[in-house]
C-alpha cells in the first residue's frame, strides 16, 4: 500500500510540472542598430527548434509567443545573427551588429570583381557550395528561388531543359527578355545545359543598368555571370572527388480528377437525350427510346466496339438515365497512365581532380548524366569533360586556360498546346471508354508476337483521335537532338606598378543535329512517312584587351579602366525533308523517294568592334559618376545579318573611403 501511495504521489508531481514546462509567455521587444540605436524593420525572430516566428515592424518592434524556456534567434541580411535564451523574460531588446564578412564578400562583376562594400550597383552572388546538392541538369535552374528580383520559369519539364530567366521583370513585350550570359568573363553563345553544374564556382546576377552598363545593349535585360572552378588552394596539393547520385522523378502536380466510364456514359446519355428533345423536338418518351441507338451510332463505334460494359446499350440504362447497377466493365482505359513512365530514374556520376602549387592550380572533371522524363519516351543524356589551369610564375605575370566539351542527346516530345500529338493534352481529353490497346469481345488484350496491339480507332468519332493513337505515336514517331558544344577560354595578364594589362580570348562552337520522324502507318504522315533533318553550326569568338589602373592613398582608392573588344559570330543552317518511305523505322533521308522540302545552307555573320574610355569617380561616398560614351564599329556580313551588338562600355571607377 505504501508503494502505491509513493507511486501516485510521484505521478501527481510529474503531472503538475508538465504544464509548467510547457507554459507559453508573450515576449516583446525592439531590435536596433548597435551604433545609432536606429530601429531595424524586417528582422526575423524565430524560436530555435520550434515553429513560432515573428518579424519586426517599421519601428523595429516585435511580439512572439513561445515557451518560457525557449531560445530566440534574430537574423537579418547584413547583420550578425544573434541567439538569446528567454529564461522567462517577457521583454527582450536586441542591438544587432553589422556582419563585416558580408561587406567584405567579393562580387564577380563586369570585367572584374568588386567588394560588396564598394560596389554601388545592384548585384548578387551565389557560391557553389550552396548549389552543390541541387540535382539539376541546366545551370539556369540553379537560380530557382535563390535571388530577389530574379524570376525563373519552370520551362517545359523536358529532361535537360532550363528555366527562363527574367531579371526585374519583362524588359520588352515583343523582343527577348532573357539576360546576357557570361562564362568566365566572355559572353556565352552555347547552351547552358552543356555546362556541368558541378563545375560552377559561383553565379552572379547584375540587375540594374549601372551594374551591366559595360556590356552595352546586350546587358539591357540583366547579366548572369558564370564562374567555373579552376583548381584547389595552395595548401591542398591534390584532391580527387567522385560523386554518384541516383534518384527518381515524379509529376509535381497530380492529374486532374476526371469522370469514370459509368459517369461518362451517363453524361453522354443526358446530352443525347436533351439534344433529341430540345433540338430535334422529340417527345420525352420517344427521346428515351431513341437515345440508346443514337449513342451507339455517335459514340460507341461500329458494332458497338467501344461499349465498355458487359450489357447491350439497349439494356445499359434505367428509366432515370443512369447505368444499371449490375453492369460491369470489360476492360479499363487509362491513357495518361500509359503515357507516364512507371519509375523515371535520374543517374549522375561526377569525377573531378584538382590541385595547386605555389605558382599554379589546375582542375579536371568528367561527368555523365542520364535523366528520364515523366513521359515514357523522353530523356536527356550528357557527357561532359572540363580542363582548367591557372599559372602565376611571377607576381607580375599570370595566364590561364579553360576548356569544356559536352555531348548530349535529348529525346523530347515534339508537340505542344492542343496538337493531337501532345500527350499531356490529348490523353487527358480521351473518354475512359476507348481502350489504348485492341481488345476482343470479352475485353481481353489482343497480342501480336507477345506485344499488345494499339487501337488506332478507325471507328472512333471525330474528336476522339479518329485513325490515330497518341500513345502509339510516342513509340512510332521519333524526335531527338544531338548536340556537341566546345567552349574555350584563355587569358593573360601583366602587372607593372599600379597598372595591369590583360587580354582574354573566348570561343564557342556549337553543332546541333535535329531529327523529326513521322511514321507511315498513322498520324501526321500516314501513308508516306516523313523525315526531317536539320543541322546548325554556330561559331563565335570574343577578344578583349583591358588596361586598368588602381591606386590607393590614405583612406581612398582610385580605379580606372579602358578597353577594347572584338566579337564575331557565324551561323550555318541546313535542312532536308523527304517522304515516300517503303518500310518502317527509317532514319536516313536517302530511304525516302520524294524530296518534299529542302532549305539550302544559309550563313549568318555578325561582327562588332567596341572601345571605351575610362574615367574615375570623385565622391568619397562610393557613388558612381556617369559613364563615358563609347564608339562601336559594326562589320559587314554575308548572307543575312542580325546587326552588331553596340552600346555603352565603360568600367565604373570607384573612389571611396575605406572602413576599418
């Protein structure tokens, strides 16, 4: 008895202490700057390891309800994060200190670098360590949700496809709103999905006109600067890294809820009955008698082939127009389910080796990506190789080289919108009574050499894929693109006193071969078949020369730069098309008998020469003075031309007071 009394006493004390430990209190206070006691609005106030949160108002004040033994975390961009234990207090005032490390961060900007403290434009940089674990095939997707003022769109969903990038909204209604892409200091004309995201050191986005002014009109929609890895640190002689990633994909949004076979037939019965009564003027009783035969003619095909139920259409409906309760379906039809891949996989294998010495650093990498799409025939495969090296044999002399090669194949869905071959649209619009595959009178699948036979719907009504099958065309038609990308970057710099003379040369070579094949049995080219081959080769190179001057005296620094740049681009396009193929699975134009469309080789050239005059800024508050106009000399072109890139190009010199 005594033991029971002691046990009950302990349980009573434990139950009494539980509410005390979980008791919540309201904590209020104000967050200010440690120097001038100025209120800080927009500071996040979070409960550590909890779900409660708040934010300071325009006066820096906040209120949050948390347990009395909780810990609060105060965080704000540009300020050092603070962690404070509540310890039962109801008022907690916080003075925050500026994060000096943030101000000292280096931004990669137009034709150089700048510290956040001295940079007066609008720009933002993301380091590679924050992006390393993102499973993306295209570099543009690394920006998703990472920067304010930078909006990315999801794109087509095709494996290997990138995101659309817009910096601070649309720059034009009709013209392109895409920003200029710069890779390792040179404007980039290749495809972003040819770059291995694992090779990215940092991404910078120049958002406003002053930040991107050096790129002229090309930077009107913003500038995205990609910096690739070049090697390890001097204390890390050699490092070898191998990474293997395996994952699975799925649809981010569930399919829409659609009617089943019973609901569909009841809806069709009601629509047909109403048409007979209100359009053709039949009496209700007469319309009820005529409705089954009209359904048989307009919906169910020849000999009621598409009657999914085990009852004749005359006995399928009750007096209320509903399908009778004892009717059972003979087969099932899930068009979208047949189109979707059962378990689309993503495999990525990355190997890299980097090292450094006192006068050099180097980096080599190999990558393989195999990504399957949510549609069963879509995929993206890519092989990448990169080699980079930087040398500084003397304090006054440096040079480097960066080379990248990529080979990719993209098997894609060659239709969009309301086209019959767009599987996303057509499969969801198909009525659930029409089978994907041929079935016999008992609803069993008809086989041919161990494979199910597609139902091409010769007697399906118009609007229900008459004489075609969108699932079959996924396998019978073929759309693919094979691309080769070569990107070369080289630079050399010489320092003498406060001056630095540097030159950079970059080249981008892109070969794209696109194939579109329509089978000869059904669909868009029934009877003849059609094969289209397109080849495009683009070559561009950029050569710039920069002379910069930087000198510090006392608490001030003066920075000037003058430069010249030459840009040349050539594009060659060739297309051929043939029909009249005597057999299936054709992949060469020579197999066709009739040339249906050809386009002779076209050549487009664009060249421009641009120069700039440097200048300085003479304000101790780090504001930027107006840029100097530049001269541009466009060169002629053969074939057609899309104009020379011209515009403003002048470095923003800075004259500012240093902060210790």
